[in-house]
């Protein structure tokens, strides 16, 4: 049996699979970060299934693997210490991933634990895509480069697309749209570029992250700035991670993407502007990735809760774009947990 645990800041998702990667049961605890009560409940649920600790392989999603991890790995104290080094690069994710690992070790001490990494899918990126135009020593000495994220989601979508299209090496543009958003160019079945970079801040406009912005904004405004609630923030990390993106444009009256869509449909100015900016920036990346793939596209993938959700989002993105007008749209609900289980299936 394989138990896939996906621990985040606002939810804990877990799925149990048999040896053939057939899902046995699944649950999501929304509005909860990993804590002792969550894992106590999980242990009780497994006990009702008649599963002892030593019958399980437990696999965890870790967002940032840094320069050390390029594939699934069995967890140890040394491995976990390395993972902890990269929390500052993915502050919305890695600390909660690590908390889930630590709690699973406490509640399932006899089970083997593994980690898989969102960044691993992008180990195939060519140097021209992953190296930033900074002094070369930044890459060689400090490993500053594009790592990419949402890799497990894009990788799962790729595997589904292969079966759907009947092609083993398709050319695809894959969009993961959720609270975090990213786009990946896949050439002949291999990732060749992606929008997120050294951290999950780069790229598309997201729920509370702005994506691509001029770094001069920060360099020229190093001191405190007023936030949406009128308070002063001296912490650019807080502004860029928690106060920007769709939420930053539409304002605090909107609590989720669906509310902003309703505001857009009602013609509310800031909601309309937020959605137009969101769509426009996605369209720019689709055009760029169509150019770098330089081959006929086999499909345009939409995944993530927003990407696989309301058709209106996909219509707003695709309707004006001639470059994808004849390209099949593949709507693939995310299943990172299944991808996680597949990756560690044969590990011992």
C-alpha cells in the first residue's frame, strides 16, 4: 500500500493506493495545515482499513528540492535537513511539507517514508532556459537558476495527455491554474521551459503572487510601503507572496477566484481589471511557448482547480488566440497524489 500525503498551508490531502496504483480512498482536510489532530485522524482511518504501519509506503510532496534532489528519495534525517535548507525559497510550501513529514514519522514510525519534488520534473530544462542572465558565478557557485514548480501536476497531466492523444512524445503547453499558477512547454514529451523560476514567485499572475514584475520596483522602493489594509509593510517578501496578484488588484472585498469571476461578469471595475490582467499574462506565455516549441502543438492542457474549473476562464484565454485555435484543449483535473505514488512504486 502507498499513502500519498500532500501537506499545504491551507489543506492536507491524502490518498491511499494499492500496489497497482488503484485509489482505495481519499480525503482532503480543507482549511487545515498539518498538525497532530490531522494525523491522528488519518491513523484512525487507516486502522479501520486494517492497515498496520509496516504495511505502508508513505510519500510526501515537497515543493523545492534545490540543487540536491532530482528524483524520488527515501527519507532520512540527513535528507530532511537538506530539504529544510530550501524553505526560504518556497516559504508558502516547504515548511508545511516538512511538518507533514515530521508528523508522519511520529504517527507512523514503522512505515518507510519517501519524498518527491515538484522541481524534479524540470531537471531536463536546457541551460538557455534555466540560467538567468546574471554573472555566471551566481549559477556555478550559488546554484541560482530556474528550478520550476508544480512539476508533479504537469507531469501527471503529461501522462494523461499521452494516453488521450495516443502519442508517447507529444508537444504540449500545460497550464496549472490554481492559487499558484504556472505554464510549462513540453517538447517531444520533455519539459523545455516553465514560468516559475528560482522560487514560485516568477511567471504568471497568481492569487496572491504577482508573477513577473520589474525588479526595479523593489530596488527603488526599499523602504516601507502601505498595504491594502492601510498598514505599513517593510517586508517585500510578505507583499510579493501574500498581498499581490489577483487579490492585490481586485482588493480585499474578494475572498477567492470565483468571487472575482462573479465581479467580472457583473462589470465591477477592479474585478474586471484583475481577470483581464490574469488572462493577458497567460496569453503572452502561450504565444512565447508556441514560438519556442516551433512544432505543431498536440494539445493545450488546463489543470489545477481554476484551469480544470469554470469554462469561462478557458474561453477568455483561448478565444482570441489564433496560435491555438485548432489545438485540442485537454481539461485534466489535477492528481498529484497519484503521480507521487507512481514515482515511488518500485522503490524499496
